[in-house]
């Protein structure tokens, strides 16, 4: 496959994948921050037990983040599976582009 084709695929997949990576990484980051602020709040059940003054708002926020990050039942599992496959494809395409660039540099 030509380097230009690899770059086009890599670019197109990267643009499509960026939104989903932001969702996954961002929700995971915010969940982790919440865990540092109030230990033991990674699951919504624990956030109900923690007894915050504004527990309803925080638990709704927490529940929303959890749904985005690792919820959704079977559809969520399929979504995360395809996001993972797409990330792996990005890595493979990037490595292939790198190898082609290195081969071109060594020729000169």
C-alpha cells in the first residue's frame, strides 16, 4: 500500500476516532478525579452512601459519567470493542507510515 493511501486512512480514522477517545478518556479522567476528591465513589452505589450535602446532583453527574465510560449494556460493550479495534488500527497504520518513512530516508 502506498504511503499516501496509508496517510489518508490514518487521517480519516483519526478524525472519526477523536470524538470517541475524548468521550472515553474524558469520562475516565473525571471519574478518577472524583475518586481522588471522595475516595470510594467510582460506582454510583457508593456515591449514594457517601452522604454529600448535594448528593443528588453529584450522583447524577457520577452516574452520567459512568454510563458514558463503562455503561450501556451490550451496546456499550460493542461500542468499546469497536473503539478499541479502531485505536489498534490507528497504531498499526502509524507504524506502517513510520516504516515507509524510514525506508525512504535510508534510500537517500
